[in-house]
C-alpha cells in the first residue's frame, strides 16, 4: 500500500511538472528601440550586489568565481 501511494504521488508530481511553463526573466527587450546616441550618452554609475567572493589575485577582476557567505558590493 505504501509503495502504491508513493508511485501515485510520483506520477502526479511528474504530470504536474510537465504542465508547468518555462519561467524566464528576460533582461533584454525582444524588440529594438531606435534612440539617438545623444539621448543616452553620459557617464552612468553601475552598482553590483553579488554572492561571489571579492577577487584578490588579479587586480583587473572585481569578483572571484567562488561563493561568499555574505553579499559583496561593487560600484
């Protein structure tokens, strides 16, 4: 009886997962917008928050490939 209920639960979970849509978070728009360069030309400040370790070996790198236990910030 326990094995049968596990099989039913597994089959239900697989069927439910098969119906799930692809959840994507697009960062770029699919259509291009024509904007003159003079409208966006400026100095922009970019702020970064990541869970990567700060880089210590290469001065050209800001973050390393290793995970950090705390959040690291860069500007």
